[in-house]
C-alpha cells in the first residue's frame, strides 16, 4: 500500500511538472516577439533619447553646444522616420493606407520644421524660445502617437 501511494504521488508530480515546463518554454518566445523592434521604433528611440536629455538642459545657455548636437540626433531620427511607414498602416483596410501614410509624412515634415526652428533659436542663444519650441515638439509627439501609433494590445 505504501508503495502505491508513492507511485500515485510520483504521477501527480509529473502531471504538475509538465504544464509548468511548457509554460516556461512558451514565456521567452512571447517576450522575444515583443522585443523585436520595427525600424521606425528604432528611429523613435533615437528621438526619445535626445529628447529626454534636451528637456533637462534646454534652458541652460551654457549647454547650447551640446543641445545642438542633441537636436542633430532629433533630426537624424525624424529624417529616418520620414522614410518609414508606421506598423498601424497594416491594420487598416488597403484603400485607407495611402491616405494614412501621406498624413503621417506631412506630420513628420511639420515635426522636422519644428526641429529647424529649435536649432535656429539655440544658435541665436534664445533659450526661452528654444524651450517653447521643445514643448511644441513634445505636443506633436503626443498627437503623432495618438494618430499613427498602433494601440497597445495588452
Ligand atoms: C519628441 C517627439 C517624439 C518622441 C520622443 C517619440 C518617441 C517614441 C518612442 C519612444 C516610441 C516607441 C519606440 C519603441 O517602442 O521602442 C515611438 C513610437 C512611435 N512614434 Fe514617436 N516620438 C516622437 C514623435 C513622433 C511623431 C511626431 C510621430 C508622427 C508623426 C511619431 C510616430 C510614432 C509611431 C507611428 C510610433 C510606432 C512605431 C511603429 O509603428 O513601428 N512619433 N515614438
């Protein structure tokens, strides 16, 4: 009888272990898929890093040289973004994609115009204007993401 109980416990152990192992195998695959970045996400990350640092120092005229280098990064990211198409385009009916992409490109061109204004104001050492320019770019980010970014699935 004692032997039978051990055999039963062993079977129970296996029954529990199998689904746990399967779940562990499935988890890394799911997170790997989540991590694969689109080219547009990579370009946006360049913009994101430069923007974060610019926010910290935009008012400080003694840092304008470094701020101008960060503005060059904003431009680099935005010019790369202009050549790409948001992932959300694939979720739309085929006959809406061209209009969506044209609007996206127009918004990205506006963003680039704002980057040029920011550059000019920094070159003129007008940090109050540069601060306002950066705020403007950040409100374009909000609108851009609302219109063109795929909503989170989770
Ligand atoms: C200061 C301005 C901006 C910042 C800091 C910014 C930052 C970001 C970041 C951090 C991501 C996510 C990247 C990732 O998942 O790794 C992203 C995604 C995205 N952003 Fe921006 N962004 C800005 C402006 C804009 C503008 C102006 C537009 C549109 C005209 C835009 C359109 C998008 C789109 C469509 C995505 C999703 C990427 C895809 O579809 O593959 N962003 N952005």
